[in-house]
């Protein structure tokens, strides 16, 4: 028994050490890109790009599941920077933003934090763009703060309840036991080839753009805090979508919806096709043959949707 105790202690220690090393490398190779905003007890990492404040329309970019500002700063933000003031935020618990331990991790709570962050930076009525899970946050922003956005853009957005149950991975990692035992093991020992395959799956049928993985920094997503925050958010997502979907009529701002018709992660039939019926001023563009990541593989089309939203809102 004594030797078993020593072996368990050694295993825990080795896991903690390897996880700390990996997190340290991630911080060294992919440090914060922007500034930190202290909003009550939550610190939000904000990245600004493009035109000076007051000289161009504001657009807020909200990243998807287990992402960070680096997903948006790779291709989309540079494509908008010549005519917009672009604001990117790490969602709570991800990237370099603090988690919302005391309140949970609902779409509404995240939207409120990001709306406050935008206001702090002087963007009182921005265009709000969200991708995938981030579109759910953008929709929550519009539902609960409809007067604080000029237009909404949903890219591959989750918006409506779906059939099926929570992915077993998130069911385990969001549980108290899985969070305590499995998450540290994943953080320490998931190989890079596994992360590379995960990127290939989310980009399919397109390939991962050259340079994306190096820019994005997959090790940032493997930190314990990020894995736990993402698991909690995904575990809450179905409940949150059920609660907010009946309220989409409250969003009266112009809305542009873009969805790839080859997206198998968030299918347009369940989400975008229904959302365009529920939003009073929505227009849907389906992208033939495009998967879940149009902002990287069809960047010009996404930027054009932002321009259409700005024009419809009278900003351009």
C-alpha cells in the first residue's frame, strides 16, 4: 500500500510538472496580443486592430469554442482593418480572460461581460460578429442588450436546439471528477498530432490554412483553466440555446448570416435556416462546399457580409 501511495503521488507530481511546463511554453510562444480590462472581478483580454476610435465603425469579433483572439486575428481582422476599428475579446475563461467562476458560464453572462468590455473601449453600438459558439454569445448580446449593437453577423452560428445529447468528452470533463482527474492528464499529455487532427476535422472539407496552427497556438487551449472553462460552457450550451431561441424577435438590428452548406459541426438546416426565419431583419448567405470555418477559408465573403451589415445599419 505504501509503494502504491508513492506511485500515485509520483504520477500526480509528474502530471502537474508536465502540465506546468506546457502552459509555460504556451505563454512564452503565444503571449497576450492586447490589453487587459478590469471589469468588476473579471479581467478581459482585449485586442484592437485597424482604424482609430471614432474614425470608423466598430466591429466586435467573438471567437468560437475553445478559441481565443488569435482565431480572429489570423485572417478576418486584417481583412477588415482598413475600414473598421476591430475589437477582439477572449471569452471568459479562454485565452487570457478570467473565468466566471462565481456565476457559471452562460451565453448571457459572457455577452454581458463582452458588451461591458466594448463599452469600456468606447464601442457603444458596434457591429457584433460571432463564429460558431461565439455566434450564440452574439445572439445573447442582441437578445438582452438590443440597443447596444448596430448590426449582427453570425458565421457558422449555433442558434437553435438540436437532437442528441452532450458529447461524452464534455460530459466527463465538465463533471467534478473529470475536471479534477482527467483534465490535468489531457493538459499534460495530449500529443500534438491529436491536436493537429482536431484542427483538420474542424476545417474539413477544406484544409487547415498554412500558418494557422502556429499563429493560433493549440497549447493555449490545453491549459487546465481553458479546458475546464470550455467544458463548462459546452455543458451549458443546450440549456442556454433553449432559453434564448424564443427571444430572437427582440433583435431588430440588421443581421447577416453566413453558413457553409458542407458544415457538419453546426448544420445550417438546424441553425441558420431557422434563424433567418426568427430574426426580423436577417439575410442568409449559404456558401457552397464550405465547412465550419468560413472566416479563414472564405474570408472575402465574410468581410463582404460585415460590409453589408454596416451599410444596412447606415455605418458606411
